[in-house]
């Protein structure tokens, strides 16, 4: 299940929820966190950034220390 931005009914705040399967992993990693903004567009951008980070974090050569 990809990450999506949802509104919590009790508080009205935006949350990023879903599962991301990192490269080379056999199981996905569950994500459930408060979005950094109450703006839906910014929260969606944050969710996309999370997916990009989590998908490539397990591959050798794709971490920040190895980039030129």
C-alpha cells in the first residue's frame, strides 16, 4: 500500500500512513506519522519524500555519504 495523506477525524490533523517496501527487503515498513504541515499539498510532498528515502535506504551506494 503506498503512503497516503489522511485527516484524523478526532483532531482534524493530517497524517501520513501506509507501507513502503525498501529495495531488497522482504517485508514493508509501516509508516504512521503526523505530517509536518496542515496544508494537504505540502503533506503530500512530504509523503513522496518519505517514499523516496525509504525505498533506496537499504541499497549500497545510495546513502548520502556515498553520493558525490
